[in-house]
C-alpha cells in the first residue's frame, strides 16, 4: 500500500471517528463543540482526496491502447 493511500485511510478514519465522538460524547457536554468538531470533520475528506491523488506524473499508470489483431 502506498504512503498516499495509507494517509488517505488515516484521514478518513479520523473524520469518521470525530463525527461519531462529536455526536455521541461531546454533545453531552457542549453542543457548540460538537458542531465545531463536525465542521472540522467536514473539511477533512476533500483534503484526503487531494493528498491521495497528488503525485508526479511518472507515478500514474498510463492507459495503453492495444489494437486488436484482426
């Protein structure tokens, strides 16, 4: 597994865990804090996708078109 993929899964795990904790535990103490945590978690997925798709062009697989023999 590539480092970028691992970092993507870590960030998405943090996102899911923070939403779950915000609305099961934190909301009991402060609804405002739960909303703030959820807003921060809302920003994480686009950042995770950008990190997962980042890289130099040589690391990307190029699609080869192979003509079929007739």
